[in-house]
């Protein structure tokens, strides 16, 4: 066995960190590492904490960590920041949190940013979660800032998705709802000591009331929290547990995870194809004679694209 | 010439709407349509209005429309909702807005949601903007809800990017900043009658003060608005105009648009490859014998993915 893989499985913190870096950099060793670790995965429970900025997700995750630590569960957190191709490295809040838990071997927190290519971040976080899983963390939390695609993406990669919202987001909450109704297993209304919390809860209830339900559908809970004051955190953990139990019945968790594995194979393939195509195209495009023709609008992007695809040597795109 | 293309160029509203639908559905005719329209594009000025939910972007866009209409400019708006694979169709706010401008042929508003595959929405909105451009709209506004990838993406597809934020977003503003510092040409602090506006502006100023500047760098303005009351809208339009003038100098706009065309070719290619791979894979994966082995963890996603890639018949990914 690969030495790094062995150390990761034994739970060595430094090796876990190094393993995630190998994955982030997409080093040659990453595929080999993941191949070795794969059969040691599947024990961790994956939780997604997502929602728009300003929701207090970091604080909430911090309280959840403390809650799970009291139960002697080991917790890994992947703070996913899709904006960080520009910032580079951990954001301040995460560094503070990491220091706070630095002496606790049962907590591992890591910020992850985009690797700059299609689906790269999704793949990297999924793989990082595997490292934590193989290393024996009982709970792995994906904390993502975002609304829209990043949110939907994370829901596809975890067992339970918690959507954190706050009162007073305004009209755009409608947008939030439209996209998140289908993905949220639990709605956590944080900062519930703020004005407008009743309206926020009512709106969520109305939203859920139109959801098509049958006896197999899980009805998401709507919880009110003041995470800063540790209010509602225990209830949130209980709601997560309730959803986990729901998934454990009738093989739902198994089915969900199987679908996820298939998605993963898809993502790896498209990610590789994209990287390959980009490398090839950057060269091809730069050396093309018709680039100037394209700028002059004597040809068009579709014609150039299809022409290049035809040269790629694939059967029939 | 394609009949639909001809009608679009003549500015026929119904044909414009139909053209965008053709693009959204990725019908066979879409490539042909875009090829015909391409040489009629390049006249419209593209503005991105982006930022986290709750910023009042729709209201702001509405006021901008009215401002530009007074100047007899024709305005197209693409309201991009990356969450709508789940909602399907225009969100309520847009429908209200559309009705409001329904009798004004100089305004065209359309909601667009994800086509459900990698880069599909980016491509569809870019192409929809081309239709509006070819149809003679002077200004095309991309209005996107989002933080993170969707925001960065839209910045790559417009001439001027306006980031709309509001006071009191809390700690996550840090995340907002990290990703948006590089993409925003103008910061619009909306709802500036709210508490905390000074702090918000100071934070943005501090952020800009660390930006590496030389004489060629454009220094983004920070504007305070109360869009609902029409306060600051004229100033925003002036700031957009100032940025446009900056781009017109030294061939910057030309360079920016050339880079964008190249990106577009890239996006078309990766989008096609992705679609092709997915179609192929869905079939391949379903019929694979080792899918069960994968579930049993006797093999791993990377091994399966690389094996399938090897069968695709491409040179060397």
C-alpha cells in the first residue's frame, strides 16, 4: 500500500492534510491515492450546510462541531469557497476556527477553493471527503457559501442537506425557495431573534405545503435557531438524525449513495475530458488562422468550435 | 437567409422570443440561427448586474430600464436564475415586470434557467444576448442572482459588471469581497438608507485600497443607492458610461471582446463534449457489469472512469 494512504487510514492529521493538497493540486498521485482509499470509505455521514451569504453558517457549523464532539464523534469540515480562485487560501474566519480546534485531533477543518476548471471543485471536495471518511471521521460537513449551482451541487454529494437562511432576505427569497425546495432536507432559519422571523417561517411553510407528497416523501423540518447563542443547535442535530433514520429505512441511503457513485464517475470523466480539451484547444486556438476571421465576424464561434471538435479524433460528438 | 433570423434582425418581438426558446431547448436549428446572426452582433453594450440575494437587483434593473428608455435606448434584460432547473419558467417578479413593460417594444425581458448540463446556462445566456444584440437592442443587461461561480461567469460575458450589495450582510461579506474584488467594475451599495451603510462603504474602500493599481487600472466606483426611491440610479448609469469610455480607450473593449470570443469557442466545445460524453456514458454505465463491483467497492470511480475514457476513441486524454 501507498505510504500516504496508510497514514491517512491510521488517522494521521498531517497526512490527511497532505492528501487533500495532493487532490487539490490534482497531482499525479491523486488517482492512485483515491483508488487505495476507496474501499475504506462509506462509514462517514455527510452533511451539507448551505445557503446565501450572511446566514451565519460558519457559526452554526462551529456549534455543530461542539455538539458532536460531546458525543465523542470525530468531525471533518470542508469549507467550500467557490469564489476563491481569486482569494487564494483559507479565508480569515476559517483560520480562526482552525486555531480554535487545533489541539483537538477529533476535528479537522479545511477550506477549499476552485481548481479553476469545470467541475473541479465538486470533484476535489468529494475526494477530500473520501480522505476524511477513510481517516475515520464519523461526520463530514460540507459548508458552502452560495446560492444557485453550488448549492444544488453540494446537495448531490451529501446525505443530508441543511439550508440556512435568515429573516429579511427580501424578495429574492423567492428565488432562493424555487431552487432549494427540492434540495433542502432541513430548513434552518438562523438569527431567529431578528425581525421578520415569523414571516420567513410562514413563507417556508407555504412553500412546503405545495410540495407533492406521498407516504415516502420526507417532510423537511423548519427550525428556528440563534446559532451564536447556541439556541436550536441540539434540535438541528436531532433533525439531521431524524433524516438519517429516514434514509436508513427501505434502503434509501444505499440508493442515494449508489446514484452518487454513478454521478461521480460521470464527473470524473467530464472533468478529464474538459481538461484534455482545454489543453488541446488553447494550443489549437492560438495557432489558428481563422481566429482573426472570427474577430472580424467572417466566421462564427460555432463554426470554429465544431471544426475543432471534428479534429479531436472522437467518434461522433 | 433563415426566416427566423431575418425576423429577429428586423426586431420582431415574437421571433426574438422564439429564437431564445430555440436556443434554450438547444434545438437543431440553434446553431444555424446563431451562425446567421453572428455577423449582426457587436453593437449592443452588455452590462452584468450581479450579487447576493436580497440586494434588490430586480428593482435596480427596472429603474435602469426606465433611465435608458428616457434616452430612447432599447433595453434587453436576461434574468438568469441558476436555480431554476427545479422551478421551471419565469419567476413571479419577472412576470410582473414583463407585464409592466409589455406595451413597450423597446424593452424585452426574459428569465432563463439552467439547461441542466455543464456550462449550458452560460452558453444559452450568451447566445440569447446575441439574439437581442442582432435585433438591435442597444443595451443588454444580464441580471444574475448568485455569489460564487455564477457571478464570476457573468463577469466574463459582459462589458461592465455591477456588483450590487447591501449593508448588513455580515461576516460573509468577506467571502463576497474575496471573489468579487476582481470582477466588479462598479460597486452599488443598494438600500443605502439602511443602518450600516457607512461600514459597508468603508469596507469596500479598504478592499479597493489593497488592489494593485497602475495607470491602466480602472478604479471601481462605490455608489450608494436606494433603487426603490430611484436614488442613485442616474449616477449608476453615469458610472457605467464612465467605465464604457475607459474601455473604448486604447482598444480595451476590443481586447476584452476578443478574449470573450475565444472563451466562447472553448465553452461551445466543452459543452458539446460534455453532452456527447454524457449520452454515451449513461448508456455505457447502465450496461456495465462492474457497476455492482463499484457499489461493492471492489473497484473505484477513478478506475471505472478511466476505463470508459479509454474506450471513447480519443487520442489521449
